[in-house]
C-alpha cells in the first residue's frame, strides 16, 4: 500500500518549500518519493515535479475562457481534474509504490467548505493510497492573539471537513524570534493549545476592547475550540535536519507508516530506522531553546561544529587546516588606517615568503628530495 501526504495550508505557509525540503530529506534516507503538483496557480516549482496539473489544464486559459478570477479558476481546474481522474491515476501508476507528496492549492475554502478536494482525496484512497493531511501554518500567527485564534478555527474546521489523519505544523519556527515580539507564553502553550482563557486579556488588549463588546465572542470561540480538544501543533524549521526528522516521525506515526509497507522486508537500514523512530521525540521546550531563546548561541555552535568537521576532513586528506577568523571591530582609540611602516612590513613578509618558496622548489639543503615519475 503506497503512502501519501496531502500538503495543505493558506498562501505563504511554505507548502512548496516544504515539499522541496521533504523530497530532499526522504531521498537522503533512501525512501523513494515523488512530488505531484495539484496547484494550477503554481507555475514555478522548486522541486522535481513527477506530475503537474498544469499539464492537464491551464489556469490562464480557464480564466480567459470562463471569465473567472484566480480563485474561481483554481476551483474550475480542480473540478476538471476530478472529471479527468483517469489522467492522474495513470500517472500515479508509473510512480509505482513511491511515497507521494501532493502539493495542494492555497485556497483554504477548498478544505473547509468546498467538496472538490475531499472527493478527490477519497478517490485517491479508493485506488489504494494511505493518506495523511499535513496542514501548514506560518508560525508568525503566534505573534498576535487574534491570528492565533483564527488559525485554531481554521485547523479545527479543516480537521472536521477532511476525514483523514491530520497533522498541524507551525512552519518557519526558526524565523519566529527575528520577525516578532517576544511571546507572552512559552512555545508549548501554543503548540499544545493549553488553557486559552489566559489569552483573553491579550485578545482584548490587541482589539482595544475598552467596552468589552467582543468579550462574549472571544469567550465563545475559546470555549468552542476547547470543547473539541482536537488541535495541536508540530513545529518545523525546514532546513534543520533534526526538526525535519522529528516532524517525519510524527507524520509516520499518524499515517501508520511506522508499521511498514507491503514490501517492508526489502527496506534499507535508513528506512527501517525512520520506521522505528530512532532518535526519539524532541520536546517543544528544546525547540524553544534552539530557535527562540538561544538561537544565536546554537547557530554559532553549529558553525563551529561544521568548521571542526571540515578541519578534520582536511587533516585526514593531508591538506592544510583553514579556519574562519571572526571579524573584530576596531576599538574607539585605534587608528584603522594602514601606515607606511605596515606596508613596508607586508612587502618584507612577501619577499621572505617568495624566497622560501624558491628555496623549496630548488631543493637546496632542505633535506627533502622530490621524485617525479615520467
């Protein structure tokens, strides 16, 4: 039974970037995968596209012929795909049992109210795919209480409208500390959707709610989300290997991939390792420390580790060790201009280096003989 991810989310959530990064990651761990573009408005894919809906129907032609806007054109194109599902089915057959990433459109109404995408997903399920929905949201929504509550409602509606396993993901978590003010609560408060009553004062402050006219509405929305108790989030920094590994473990657990495929006996070591979930689950407090509280320190540690690794590889290869010299700012009392004496010293040093190299090349009195084979 082949497995597939249905990657959804509003515009700007990073769906195409995620598909590109996940495709590279799955390839690196020896999991055969392919990406299928179901977004007719996505004309510049950064990933290798195995199937593209634009080969079946052109959004520009639909908008021109049917006199539709962008959103109406996307819906029309997806209805066209549903009517020509055989085209998609035949293309998927050529991919055999590859792990499929479906890059879906960004119109949220397709996954909250419209029935075209759920019907399309059901037909994929009928031809044998084990599906899981990966719902991406930009982590910047955490910076404002109103955006966060709106995102919770969007996730809840999508989970109720799509009858498949669903994993909500906060993307671009590595940029959260740079692009927003400090959060009033720790990251786990938002990812685990803890007691939202504590968010009410911050909602009123953002809305300038001096008359309390929105208090009843805010309390009702928070009560609604809490009563369902369905929404929770994973986090993702798409360029970080540890973050990607942790998210893939969560997706594999939710989809059942951890139990293997029909051909599990032929899986490679890396595939078995991912199925078993080696490495454990990363605590959200570690994510906060890495990307929010101490990002600069960890970035410097990673740069140092990379330099140490390169230095070790150079040493084993017999090459001279080269390290990055950190830039130093001149002190306030220090003259940054180069004097004439400094220039003379540089010229003397260059002359000494030239003489040394000349002596090495002639082999005079250096105790080393160079033998060249003709």
